[in-house]
C-alpha cells in the first residue's frame, strides 16, 4: 500500500487509506504526531520524535530540529561529532514513520506520497524525494501541502464551482494557496509563502517579552536554559486557545520568574508577524487574479492556525469564518493518503484531476541591448512564469549575438531575479547554428514542465530545424541508486533501537531529565524510582516491565504537576 506522509517542520505524520477513508497511523508511542526531531546518543543510536526531543533537553548538542528549513541546502548539522544534512535527518524521521506504518498495516511499506510546502523549489523537492529514498521508500509523488489539505477537506467533492484559499501556518513555514474547483478539476491557481515564518515565531515573541520584562539577557542563558524557556513559552502560547490570559513560569537562579500576557497584549506583540502574513496572501490573490471578496472558503492547515490571534486575523481579513472541520495538524497527511489511493486507482475515491502550478519561474540567461549594438549579459528571461498551471509548455526565441556565432548555449535557471546569477542554475545545453551575421540566426527554446517536476528543454534552430532535447535534473541533486546505496552504507554505523523499547527509553530519559532539574531530597527519591524501573527492565519480563512503567509514569507525572503548582 502507498502511504501518505506529511513531513513537517515541527511534526511529521503518516496516514493510509483504508476501507473507511483516510486514517492517521499512530506511532510506536501511540501518538498521532511524531516530532521532526532527531538525536544520536552516545552509543550511536538514532533517536527520533519525542524520544529525541526528550534526549535533546539534556544533550542539545546531540539533537537537531527544524531541519526542514534547510532542505536542499548545503547546511550540515553536527550531532555527536558527526555531520548530517537535512535530507539525511529527514530520512531518519521517514524511516521511523515507515516502521510505524508497517506495524499498523502488518505488511511491508515501500511506497509513499510525501507532501512539501507548495513554495518549495526544485532543489528542496528533490532533497525530500532523496530523504524518502534514503529511508527505503519509493516516493510515488511529491504533493504540495495545500493541494493535499484541499483533498482532505473533500473540497474536490463539492458540486458547485468554488474558490478556496488554503492558509497553512506550520511550525516554520507559511503557505497560502488559491485553489479553484471547476467541475471535477481541482486546480491550484496560485501559491505564495514565506519559508521563514511559522508558529515558532509566535513562541519567540513570548520569549522576547519574557526576557525584556524580567530584565534578562538571552546571551547569559545556556543552551539548555534557553531550550527550557522556549518549552515553557510554547506551553503558554498554546493555552491561548482556551484562556484570555496566560502565564509563563520559568525557574531561574532559585526564583520563579513569570510573565503574564493578555490576549490583547499578545495580539499587539504579534502585529509585525501578522503583517508578514498579509503579504503572501495579497501576492497569491493578485497572481490568481482573485479578489479577497471572491474567496468562497478559507481552509486552515498547520498547528499554528489554532492560535486565536491568527484566527481573529483571518476572520477580520476575509469577513468569514474559516473551515475547521478537519484537524489542522492532520489535514495534509490525510490528503496525501487520499492522493496515494487515487494513485492506486482505488474504487472508493472519485477520480479527480489535480493540476498544480509551477511555484517558481523557469527561464534562461540572455543578453539585453543597453544601447545600439551594446549588449549586457547576465539577464534572466522568464520562459514559464511562476504560478503557471502545469503541465505547461512555453517557447521563447533568442537570437545570435555575434557575427559568425557558431554555438548558442541555453542555461536553464529557476528563480525570480532579473539577474541570472541570482537564480538557481539547473543545467544547460548547447546547439550549433549556421555562421551568419549577428541576429540572423535564432533558436526556439521550449520548456515543458510536468506535474512531477520534470523539466524538458527543447532547442530548435529556426533556420535548419535541428532539434536538441534534454531532461533537466537539478545539478548535484539527483543521486543514482548506487549513490543512495553508498550513503546508506555510510550511515550504517548508526543503530536503530528496537521499536518496542521506545516507550521505556523515553520514560527513562524523562526521569533523568527531571533528576537533572531537581536537587536534594527530590533527587534521592527520583533515583530510587529510576533504579526500580531499571531493575524491572533487567528482568526482561514484559509483565513486570509493563507494571513498573505504568508506576514510574504515574509518579513522574505527579512529581511534575506537584512541582508546577
Ligand atoms: P506544524 O508544523 O503544522 O505541526 O505546526 C506546529 C506549530 O503549531 C508549532 O509552532 C506549535 O507551537 C503550534 N501549535 C500547535 N498547537 C497549538 C495550539 N493549540 N495553539 C497555538 N499553537 C499551536
């Protein structure tokens, strides 16, 4: 079975399509969300999700998170003395989800549909595909998150022609998409976004306010202290869903520092962020030639859309209440699973034609005439403009620049800058032209871009009809199956702890962290509890371990609650 995966900045999750529809797959801890966090412990065990998060509280230098933001970039993350790229870290998360899906379905899982922000460029999409391959998954399709969300809301089943705006505010990325349903065609009309805006920024606002009001300096806090402060701020932020005033509590140097914030004050503090949200909305509307008032429905995706400040902002802007019938954290994964079912041509899902748009401009480098006969090189000529519905095919004609020019070189670029050098280089091809005077020979450059992000470039010499074609794959991006195999071997020194032990491990890590945060008598008590649990683990008797785990869990919970009061 092909599963659907939402590989998120903060959390990831998998879903599958069963007889009853799309269903979220619980992970080994029984949770629906797996934090997109990876750690490597002292024995080279890879920890993923909540366990990695817990481990990272005590060993932040061995933990990585928010790596989705660096997908497809050269950035390296150092964990326990070794370096990893974002696609490698993501592959560990995917592998964990794959194992959970296998346990849930009782069969091997080797294929997946993985979602990415609509705004991800080619390089990032390829890195995502590679992450899947490194995790042992064939990536059947990379689907844009808003499209997946729209599918999960069943928007494609509506009978009336409708315009939707999908508002997706995740942990670290913001995406807006305008979709239009016309008969049974669901078309993405425009996408816009901000790769550096998300729920984390709304947490950071509280942290900054806390530090300022308490006269504290972030530079004087250790990495661990900062991490704890962010954790407290995130808890406080989430409470806005239920309360009009929240209090952030943070123990520091023997005293408890606090910050109380009302929803009104928080709204004021968030104004610059809300302003940043407005821009991609406007851009997507104008690219789609749709007016604000013409949006029929607003669909919310991403954990951060639960924030009342964000919801209020949307209601004020669109003058309508957003559709929240699907859990905003789960919409994308569910949609990816429906898409997987469509790929499998399952009877239960209605055949729907999905079209997507190219989320960036594809073009080539040209020289432009500055003054008569004076050319300046390095300019960008757009061929397929961003937000063109794909599959798309467009042609532009370019002429020779010099007398007796023999070769025309087509550099394939992606990006929005007027200047070639600021855009992403994808590849190039050359074609010979007959020697003539400058401007007398020309080639037609045709770009064809399909739904799987494959770009075909065809160059035709106008005078001779000679044709050259090439499929452009991003430079140094695609790994051959052999290279993937090599990389997997390189990573083989890492061990994957058995799935069944994860819950015990997480509990021990939690106990150790609480021990580190405590002192005196409390430590003695915690030590006794933890040792009792370790003894139980030694027995290797599932019944004994189960009882001890429940007991320790209960004790730690009470201990934490008691400490927070
Ligand atoms: P995602 O990447 O979609 O999982 O979004 C995660 C983001 O949503 C994080 O920044 C969370 O802090 C935020 N989030 C999750 N639940 C809530 C909530 N109840 N209220 C406010 N923010 C939330």
